């Protein structure tokens, strides 16, 4: 009993009750002032009559200013929160058609039994509407999702439906994403342009404005598009459903609300109510497992290992030449003395540094499928080399750089072909900071068009 009273007191709106008691007290004082004003008028005391009447009006005005706007805001908020949408089902249409036929027959025959049957059928519709509204009221939703995921890889989401009511359960509730059918058409707006006369020679240029339609906002990719069904949720309990979601493309996914709907109890109407729930999910590019990624990886690894062998400074040994050894490591003095081809081998340095560079092309320079493949390849290489014993760093167009894998994946998740800024020349390859790192470059430019400083320390993958 004590827990029940605590739960009941926790649901009490204290501010509303305070406003209620203040309003009752103020109106009581206003009523008493009006009574005293009438008594003073009967006794002929004009000054007291005016004072009491003014006091009554002022008290009534204060109560109205303090109470009426507060209650109006609460009613408006409650109506918005508990606003229901209705959709007539086929069963409901058939039922109402049958009720119409019975009503016409009752009017034509004046049969009291038919009027009783019609009243029972219409009362069932009223009861169905009240019951479905009661089922949906005060239901709360919770979406548990990871902060990020990879495209084309399933991720598990959990949707919890909470019923905070003390005694009434929820039956047959469907949770789904609201549709965008009721979007308003974009209006008109003034846009800044430039008046040029004549257009060929451009002798005169003046600021100008043109009237055009507003561009519609881009459609937001939603996290959950599949409806979920909850059969029963007990009072003061939570029911949850786990669902595997597969995102077909990278990017930012946003969920700004859900709808809860029910057909309970007679399926005459589908009654739904919107529930505000904002969630965001960043989907990383898809990781490649195709043959092209498996083919390019050994070549990158071989070039990188060969580059690292030549970076030592201290001689380790002189050994016999083996096929595949670079020609720059041949020791001609030892070869001349022994008559056999000898090569020098240096000590291997502990630090292995590799820099992954994404040279973002301008729009139209690369086809969309090739661009998406390049983005996925960059993400796949970054994840692969991050698991190796390599000091990895990243660079890209409009990317601040660094060695944080998560930051680079977030950069790749939302990247799009970008135009060069006004006054900017060249690409990210022209402004790469000088370092001793080995560069793996994904670029629309071939090796011949790269800066000469990158030729001997880079492996280029053409988009």
C-alpha cells in the first residue's frame, strides 16, 4: 500500500495543484469583495463600494492572468503529445456499411429491435475508440543502437516499449517509422544573383535578386524502417524486441520519431500516436572482402616492406644475392673481391610508419560506383593496417589529419566529391607535409602526375 501511494504521489503535478489552490483562494477573495461591495452600496457608502468592486475586478484579473495561460499551454501540449491519427480499416468499412443498412431498415420499418441492434453496433465503435486511445496513451519508447556501424554488415538494434501506467496493460501495439506523405510543399524565397550587362562583355555588374521556389530539404535516412509488433505489455513493465538492420550505404542516419498504433479491440480503426525520439547513427563505408582488395593488399605490403628495408642506417651483414633483392643494395666492392654477387642488409628499424592518403576528386572526375569503391577501399586498408604493428597516420582533402582510426572512418562516412575552393590550386598531394612515412595514396591522378617527391615512397591506387 505504501509503494502504491508513493507511485501515486509521484504522478501528481504539484505545480498544477498549486495554481489550482491559488486560483480558488483568489476567486474566493474576489467573491467576498463583490459581496462587501453590494453591502456598501446598499448602505450608501460610495467610496467603500468603489474600493471593494475594484478589488474584486483586480483579483479576478490576476487569477485569470496567472491561471488561464498556464492551463491553455498545458492543454495544448497535452493535445499535441496525445494527438491521434485515424485510419479506417476494411473491416471497419464493412461494419459501418452493415450498420448503415440496419439503420435504413430500422427507419423504414420502425422496428424497435433494429434500433436496439443499431445502438449496440454504434456503441461498439465508441468503445473501440476509447479502448484504443487508452492503450496508446502514455506509452514510452527507447531505441538502443550503437554509435556507429559498417555498411553491408548487420547491426543489432533493440526497441523497448515501456508502459508506465499503474493498472492498464497495452495490447497489440505496432511500432513503426512515420511516413513522409504529409510534407508541405516548399514555398518561395528571394535568392541573391548578379545582373550582368551585356552578358558577353560584362561591362556592368550589379547585385540582383530573383524569386524562386525553396529547395525541399533532403530526405533523411531513417535508422529503423521495419515495423515491430508488441503483443502484450504489462503495467509498469517494459517489453523489448531485438532486430538486425542492414544499412546498404554509408552516411548519417537520423530517427526523429516513431509512431505507435493499435487495432485493439475490434479492428475497426487503426489509431496511431507519434512519439518523439531522436537518435543518430553514423554508418561507416562497407569493408571490402572482394578479390580486388585481396589482390592489391600483397602488392602494397611488398612495396612497403621493400621500402622499410632500405631505411636502416647501420650495416647488419653482407650476404649472397637472391632473386628479388633490389639492385640498390648490391655491394660492388664485396662482389669484386669474392667474384659472387653480394648484397648489403641493414638493421631493421623498430618504427614502421605508413600514411594513408585519400585524394578526394571533384564532381564528375570519377564515376559514382568507382568513387564508392575507392571510399570502401580506403576504409578497408585503414582497418587492416591498424591491426598490424604499424604506426599509421591519415590525410585527405579537407581532413585535418592525425592517427585516429575512428576520426578517419567518420571522415569517410560522410565524404562527397567536393569542388575546389576559390583561389585554391592543386590537390591534397601538393600540400602533403614532408615526412619519412610510406604513402598509400588513393587518387584519380596516375603516378606520372604526382609530385616527384612522392614517386619513390608511395604506392598509388587509381580510382
